[in-house]
C-alpha cells in the first residue's frame, strides 16, 4: 500500500521569505503522480502543483516549485516570496497511474507572519 | 468553466438519523466523482468514487453509501448516523482521472 508522510505538522515563515515543506512517500510503482494541495481556512482544497513521476524536470507554478527526488521518494514544495495568503494547510498526495485512489499525507500547517 | 457545488454547507444531525449530502458538477461531461472525509486536523480519506452513472466503488467499509443517479450528481447517504461519522466531507471531480478538483465541503456534526 502506498503511504504519504509529511513530517512537519506546523511551520512558519516571514512574509517575503522562502519556505520548504517536506513530503516522502512509499511505493513500488514506477508510474504515478504527485500533488500538493492547499487548504486555506475556508477549507476549500486547491490544487497547487502536480508532478508526473516519469518527468525528471521539477514542476513549477509561479512562486511554487517542487524538488522531486524519485530514487529517494521525496517530493518537497518550495514557496518563494511567501505571502499572507499562503497561510493554509498543505497536503501532499500520491496517485498511481490509471488509478482513482489518491492518498494524502496528514498535512503541514503553514503560517506566514507579517 | 467547470464548477462543483456541495450542499448543505453545514449540518447538525442526531445519532441514528439519516443523511443525504449532494454534490453536482457543471461544465463537464462524464467526470470521475469522489467522496472524501476529513477528520479534524487530519488528511483526507477516500470513501467512494464513481467513473459513471450507477458505478460506485467503495474504499472503506462503513456506515455510509453513495449513489450516482445522474452523470454530474453524486450523493452520499446514511440510514443511521453514528457519532464517528462527524467530519468534513468533500466531493471532488476529475477528467481523465488525474488531478482532482474539490468542492467547498460539508461540515457534519453528529450529536
């Protein structure tokens, strides 16, 4: 079974600085997807970024980028130039290719301080 | 553009009462649909998913059931609620089964 581990329950960062959230996963699959979702206080889950395992290039979306290390089964999220609106729970998620079962980590609560 | 609706937004129900939560998607056809539950301070647990009308797959044995009477409608039900059914319920959709897009959620409190 696939498991997703987020080892940092809470983190904080000063506005305009950079923060990295960690995620590791366990799988024997070779083809899969990894995601980071953001859940602000409104509790709406918002997709931040997606990575296909077959791609070596790390995904980037504006201020959000990932460091995908397939051999180490690591998938960290870097947020640059942190903004107050980035305050939220961040969930790492894994999904096998051609499968509907998305597995989520327990989440990291990020607070951006002014 | 696609939108997903869930209602009600909040619900307080006594133990033993029935439950019906509704989710509808607009702007897409034949989506995959999902029901998740999020316990307080926890990640999401997949409860059910559906790849088409009348096709439901259950991931976790529990007190809940799901139905998909129309292409873009997904319903989560229970005949008798338990205290342990309290939580935040999220509906999601996807096309081609990759990234999932979530609704605003329903906060259920069973008293």
